[in-house]
């Protein structure tokens, strides 16, 4: 039905969509049953033919009349309950001004209309055998909104003709823009923040326990702040009439700091008194309400606000370590008093904010390729010296990460440098390996691009410019080595993502250009390696599994010598015309217009964030349609539990592609699902294809030398002109075991009189067996990935 929400929208946007849905359904259904609005009756208009799908606003006063024609209650129940929850939470404490009275009247009128509509519809429905319990929590309340499907209207309302239009018009609800509505929106906004925060906490708890990669945790955190900023922007225009978002935030927090028993109408002075109340002299907030304050992000706001005030007086703020006390990450935060918890956050934040500030100053002329939403938000705060709600949310998440990781927070930097040293070392080794080999499909410019990538990593990650520049800036206190990276694992995760995604892109392009991995996959299959458990090439099996065997073998893996040769020729770029039965002699190898078959970049969900994180000018906001695309394009399936959390994430390698279950999910559950998909895909972009290429190239050299005498006897001494043709040695080996004399000119034909023999293929098999017995065939899976990336791939035992 038009108007229903996408998978990812704010709670308030859901609410608006649902009221629009009610209006749309009321209007279209009433019109379909002959309803004519009082306005239309009075004017006597018959309506004009529609050529498009116009949108009409349905006045609230007409809802009751239209309800006489229809029936349906679920959406109404949810909308009524949501308005009630706001009244009980925030509305009661707003100052009793004339605008407030008018706003209350409008709110009460709308609520009474909804109840009246529901009452009318209730009388038209059969009695239910058992009444359902009403929602007791906000989460239960919002769950009512999910999975709703209402009937598509066939006729327009009021101005629409009696005939069926080309496109059905869309009806929307009349939404007030008064103070009541503004605070209602803000109430729902903070609820969304709380739910997003929960998913971020789960991400870092999972990382801390080894259940989530730091990449998944970091991107999840970035998504949450992106969404928070987008939601806040939706409220900005509405908040301008009420002193702005931050003033509304203060009023909202004041409403949370008073209990229901003492709730009363508050004037501006009352709000200030509540916000400024201190249990002890020198306290920075009311610590008796710390838990409530933490729920509404108040500690982070208080600290940021104080820092900005100090920054206005001191343009280059520095903080001496230990000035407010010593932060002890080994201590148990759960056993601390509220006052001690706040002090711990104060030390953490105020000792790190100066480092972020000096990073901001150092990198303004030359911005880092990777920055998270916390750093971006702080940049704006440093320039304006004002606090925004998104940066308060990001700061709260920064502190939450420290609360979870404690003394393990520095380990994020180790995860990053393990990955960067692995990537840099691998690329340097590869550049050295093929220095003397000229490959037409891999121009020297590609090597130069990879070298620039290596240089960028070493400049930004392996060199400590913050510490190096400290004396030049006249700083009093020199930071510890790599201080920001060590204290900011969120940033480390995004840097690791940036590194691995570009490494994956380079390596896939490289193996496609050189062809050794594809050739060895066909040779390994031809000698029966994939069907024997005692002859398992682990590294190659993982690559074939990640990309699906059909990618390598142009269908199911071949089993006969003739089919093995044909599939190899197709994979290396031969046209199917070469393999067709014909009485005519073909001169030359006809190449496929599509070129050689190649591997594709993996990690569909990870790829979605590439422009945002790796692109200097990429989009920074995430919208509903973006996340919907992420879920739709994922190559992994998932099963949800009763609470809409991912119970299992899996990929059916070699099976038919299955669409992930389509289910309307609230914003936080979507973020949680994306987090689990990100973690699942990490293995896809982490594999060492460069080392796999070198392993295959060396194997082909040994096969060529081992079978040299037979290959020269069968094809002549010049069957390979240069080493860049080495992948074609597999084609020559396969051709010896078939009756095929030649596939075009690829590139040499069998000499006259040479008989079919399996001897050469057996020789190649012997070479592969020797390589596997040495352990070289499992080097990447068993040693490189576990040591460099803490990535472990297990093989299921054959049944």
C-alpha cells in the first residue's frame, strides 16, 4: 500500500506514514463505497479525469465521517497508543503558554478523532473471541506497526472521477506543525537513538568476545551516527519555531529528570532549576539521576558543552594527563558509583578531545582518506564551538566502546596494523615477484597504482605524524605513540575496512589479468583433486568455494578429459564457436567477445559502504533506500529469531541464489542485521589472492619443467614463447589426453602422428601431489590468514 514505510525509517517517519496510511485507506475505501465529502457536495463538482497519481490531504474533521463506510482497527490502535505515550511522558511538563494551550487542543482533538473513528469501526466488526492485551512497552507498541498490508484503493477521493483512474491518487493525513507535534517528534527521535545505541553496544560486545570483526563493529557505529544525523535533520525545520533542537533537547531531558509523582507544568525557570540541581557542591550534574541522564545522553552533552566553553577562552586547549585523576581501564565500572562513572568519562573524554583537536588542525590542509562520523562531528564542533545532537550521540558511543573494551581498547590498533603490515608486505612481495615478467594485460601503470596505495598506508597508519608534529606546534604535552589510533578502535575498524577493500579490488583484478589461478583450478579438477579428500588443495578450494564452482568451470565441474579441455578453453577466453562440431577447418582461435572468464569482487554488503568510507567525496548520509538495497543485494541468507535478531547467517555455495527473507523491520533491527552480514562477508574480502597467484605461478613453472620433454615431443620446442604464456601450459597438458588436435591456434597444434596419452596429465598430477604434501597448498588458510588477520577457515569433515 502506498505510504507504508521502507525497511529503514525513523519512528516519527513511521508514525507519519501510518497516519497517512489511515487517511489513504479511509479516503479511498469511503470513496469506493460512494462517500462524497461535504466540500464536494456543496460545490457540486463531478471531478475531472485523472492522468497521473495526485496527492490529496485529508482534513482531520472528515475522518469520522469516512469511518462510517469502512472497518479496520490495528493501525488505529498503534497510532492512538503512540500519541498517548507522548502525552504521559513529555507533554505534561511543557510550560502552559497560549501556544501550548492551542497545541494541546489540537492534539486532544486529533486524539479524540482517532478514538471516534475506532469506535465507529468497532461497532461494525464481529466480536473477537478473546481481546488482545494492549502494548505495555514502547517496543511492543512499535511492533504493532510492523508487517501491515492494507488494500490498494481503486478509485480516488473527492476530486476523483467515478471511473477507475490510470494511476490511483494518494491520500495523506493532515499533520499539525505546532509545539505539541514538535516535541512528539523529538520524543520519538530520542527513542530511535536509544535503539540504535543498543545495536552498537551489541556490535562492540560481540567484537570483544570474538564474535564480530572490528570492521563490522565500526561500520555499525558509523551507520548509527549517520542515521542519527539524518533523523535530526528531519526535525530541524520543525524545531526552529521552538528555539532549536538543542533547546528542545534540554526540555526533553528535564522531563526525564522528574518522576511522575512530581510532574508539573514547567516554566523556563523550572527547567533550568531541574537541569542545574546538584546533590553536592562541585558536582557537575545531579548524580542521583545518572541512569536516566545516561539514557538521554546527558553526561556526554555536559562534558562537550563544558569543553566548548573552555575552548572559546583557550584557542589551543591541552590537558595534562592525570589532571582530573587517573583512568584505570582494569577497574570494574559496574561497581563504581554514579559520581565515579561520570568522573571516569570526564577523564577519558577531556584527555582525548585535545588530541582530536590537534589532529583536526594537522589534517585540515590534507585530510585523511578515512574518518569516522565522530571525527567529522568533532571537526564541526571545533570550528563552531557549539554542540550538536549528533555529536553528542557519537560521543556517547565513543565512551560506550571504552566501557565495553576497557583495557582491551588498544587491541583495535593491533588489529589494524596486523592487517596493514600484511597487505603492504604482500603487495611489495608481488611487485618484486613479477618484476621481470611483462604481461600485456597488466600494464606497468597498475603496479604504480598499487605502490601509491602502499605509500598511503605507510604515511597515514605506520607513521605517527601527531606525535612528530607536537613539538612543532608548541605543545606542552607530547602524546603517547599512536595515541588516537590506540584510543579509538572505531576509527581503526574503518581504516582496516579501507585497506582490505582496496586490497581485494587490486588482487581480484590482478589474478584475472594473469590467469594462473583460473588455469590451476582447471588442472586441479582435471587430475581429480576436487573429488579426493586425500588430495585437497585447501587454498584453492576456498577460492573456488567463495566464488562458486560455476564461475571457474562455466557450469558444473567437468569430469572427462574432453570436457575439461573445452571448459578450460572457454574460461581462458575462447568462443564457444571453437568448440562447436563442424566439418570446416577453423583458422585461428576465435576469442569470446566477453574475454576470459574472471573472478568478481565479493562482499556485496561491504561494497555498499565503499563510496561512503573510501571515497573522498562519497555520500555520508545513509537513507532508507540505501539500507534496503544492502539487504536486497546481499548474497548471504539469514534466519531471524522471535525478536528479529539474526539467528543464523549463511551462504549456500553452489546452490541456487535465494532472496533474503523480506520483512519490515524497525530501524535498529535493520542495523543489527547489516552488522551480522558485514561480519559474515569479512572472509570474502580478506583472502590473499596475491599469494595464491604466486603459489599457482610457481606450480605452473614446475609442471612445465617436469613435463618439458613430453610437451616438446608433442607440440614442438616453441609451444611457449615467453613466460607470460605460462597459464596456457594447462591447455597443452589437457590436450595430450584428448583426441583434439587443436583448438584454433591455441597457440600450437599437436604434431602429426602423436597419439593420445595420459602420461603428461599423470606427470602434472604428480607435481600437484608433491606440492600438497609439502604443505604449500594450505599456506594461506592454515598460516597466513590466522596469523595476519586472526581469520580461521574450517573445513567440514566429509560424511
